[in-house]
C-alpha cells in the first residue's frame, strides 16, 4: 500500500464539512514556514485529488503535512492512525533516518509511536525470562522524577533548559509514567527530592522508574556533582549533589519497593571543563532472601567524564533532543539499551560536534540483567 492510498483511506473518514476544513488548512499553510497550496488547485471534494495536490506540493513531507493538518483540526485520533500507517509503508526509509543526526530545525514529534500488541506478546513469549515483565497488562506503570535547574545565583542561566523540561515531561507521560517535577533546586533540595522519591508508596505497584536531573555539573572530589542553584566555589562551595547518591537512595536496601525493577537515570550536566576531542597522530588506528545491594540500574549521562555537555540556547540540550527523538520513533520495537546505543551512534555522527567540541554520551554503573522494553501505548 503506497502513501497516496493510505492518505486517501484516512480522508474517507472525514465528512464533507470536515474535508472543507482540511482543505482550508492546506490553503492557509498548516504551520509557520509551510507554503500553502493555491486555493484554485483545491476546488474539489474528491479525496484522491486532494491527496494528489498534497504530494505534488510537498513531495518529501506529504504525510507530515497531512498529519499536522488533522492535528490543527483537533482530529487527533485520525492523525495518529495516519501517522502509524505511514510508518508502516515508509519503514525502510524511516529506519535509515532514525540513525541520522538531528537537524538544526528539529521539532519534537507530534506523538510517540505505539507498540503493536502482537510484538509485545511475541517478545514476552519468546524472551520472557530475559525481559523485565510489566506489572500491568495495559501499560508500563511507574513514577518519574524530573529535576531541572535553569536559573542560578552565581552562574549563567541554562538557556534552552525550559525546552528540555517540557520535552522530557512530554516523553515520560507519553510512555505512561507519572511525573514528579521540580525546578531550580539547591544541592540539599535535590538530595531531599530524590530521598523522598525513593519512599513513594507507588513504587510497590510499579514495574520501573526514571530519575532525570538536568543542571550545571562539575567534578568535585573526583566525583560527578550536580550543582545547586546557589553554588559558588567561594561563597557556597557545598551547594551540590553527588550523582552517586541517586544509587544510594534507590538501591535495594533503601528502596526495597524497586527490587528487581529497572531504574533509569538520565543526567544532563557537564562532568568537567575539558573539551571532548583530542588530536592524535596518523599512526594511531581507530531465589533466596539475599539480594544484590545494587542491581537493575542503567545510568546514561550526557557526556564522558571531565568533558563539557553542550546545549542549544533556543532548543535545549542535544542529549535530551536525541533521547526524545529516538524514544518517540523507536521505543515501540527496541529495548532501552538499544535505544541508548542509537542515541550515542547518532550523536557521534553529528557534524556540529567537530574537532575539540566532541560530544558523546556514556553509561555509568549499569546493572540491568534483562532487556527493558517500554512497550509504549500498551
């Protein structure tokens, strides 16, 4: 089934009045920067003719334009159906695009690609012993802690971090997680928030959890430290929170409700002041009551030790953009470690990170013992 046929079938669900609204969207430009289709070309009520006009006007983005027009009309269910059907017919092209670097004009996807029930059943049947099993038949259940520091007393504000906060909250909720959100915390307040999060009674009925912290960061006492909003090396030198304390608060001893459940930690912060690139010469080639105290963690950090993490002042952190993009388009068929690998692979290819300004995320203290599939939408 080709793209034209898919689009035509979806438009068949619009009554004539709704089709006129759809055509009006096309004639007026569905979003800023999109050139509208001349009204004279759309003087028709024939769905096939409308689709032909869309494909002719937007040969590379016809599907996206149609989806956006439906969203503008509040026809969100139809828009989601069209998006899913387009992904099916464009799968080979989509696969190659998923592995490419993010473009400068990247926008968050309209929706997350839903997992198919058949895929979930097959994975649980074939790999059941090697997969973290959901506690709910309908969807992953869990809590997410989202901490974002944007404004600082003695350091530069993290411009663009508002977008990171907005995008991560959207992604977590789309994945089915309840989000506890905090903004602009001191180091002690971060510690209190993580400690209180570990004591939430909802963890007993959950199957996983996320902790995301985004702030300025530094290496202090040879450890990764998240800086509080009052940090100053002379005035407030102790206003920080060590990343390793997340593991202490959520481990099996302090948080037994999360034993044998994946705990995903994402850190967007610098880990020092060094550049990520280095020059090399051409000669260098390229079941009992005892449990593990710390297990089932995966910690993915925005950069390797001692290196800067970069952020776009308008669109937010590159690390967060890649996570949102990859999870939205690929979480329906890959486990979380593969998703993180794809994030790293695409960031490695990003031409904006050249010479000294290299940026590559990395794993820390990862102890997942099974595959963790998110099964979005199920």
